[in-house]
């Protein structure tokens, strides 16, 4: 029997979900006494620790987004399957040649190719035959798995997309709000473009738009207001 099938059977025995796929909370300590015992990081892939038959909910230590999982339960039947996330080799090569550093922090170490759309709900991007280089960006492992992942988890919890100002970047301190961040503010997994104006969706594009806005649009707007005031 494959490990996947064995895990699926063990989930039924340990969690005993009802007909709707709901179970009670099961503690991590209890789970670790069964054959579903987890590794240190919780063995969680795409929010699915053992079986993709169910929707899973987790409680984490100290209620932190990246805290160690301390309890699990099933919260309904899942209507999706775990998707692969292939990235074509020529896309990887092209991006690393063009951008040999993390677009956020600038490091040249532990670089990864990041899916801009971290909801992974665009089948075109998840297909190696139809994806394009513009669907990805270069980040380092820490920025990708800590900063961007934490922002995504908070978006899922609150239903509100992140603003770049939560990062408290010194270069942006006096910029005020960015109009493109206001166009889409709701986290919506049914919309593959809902994050397109956020910082983490496309770091390079965000800085490009920011520079145009700060160095050209805002000064132009101030000058127009000044001239209108003079005319009045």
C-alpha cells in the first residue's frame, strides 16, 4: 500500500470525520503517538498535512502564523486536489541570469524562483507547457518562505490584501498611500488577479510603479494644483 493511501486510512481512524468531513480537534501530542506522527515542521504542504480529501484547520503555538502546529481538525470535504507546481528549466535559467539577487533584500544566496501568484489558482501557470517567465520572480528562501508566506497567511485569515507599508521600508516612509493598492483590497481565491497590485505579487513592478508615482505623478499633481490656485 502506498504511503498516500495509508495516510488516508489513518486519517479516518484517528480523526473520524463525519459525513460532512468535520472532526473534533486532535492534539499534536496525540497524533505523534500514531502512525500519522509529524516531522518538526508539521509536514504541511499547501495546508494539507496528510490527505487532500478534507479541508484542514490548524492551531499553532502562541497563535503565530509560523508557529509549530499543536492541533488539527478536518473542516469539511475538499473539492480540490493537491496541485503540482512545476517550473520549466529554461524559465529558471532565464530568471537567474536576468536577476542574480533577491528582488526584496538583495542577497545573492539561497535564491528561489517564486510564483508571483501564491494562491496557486491559475491552471495556466501550474502547467509547465503554458506558463511564462513573467509568472515568476526571484526571491531568497527567507523572503519567500517567511515574509511573503506570512503576508499570504494573514490575507487568508483577514480577507484583506497586504499593503507594502506593513514592511516599514525606510525608502517608502514618506510616500503616503499608493492608488493602485486601493483598486483591489479583498483577498479572493476565485480571482486569479486579485493580488496583482500588491508588493509581493511582483516586487520589481511595484518599485517601478512607485518611482513613476513619487517622482513624476505626485510632483505633476502638485504643480497642476498650484496653477489652478493661481488662476482662481
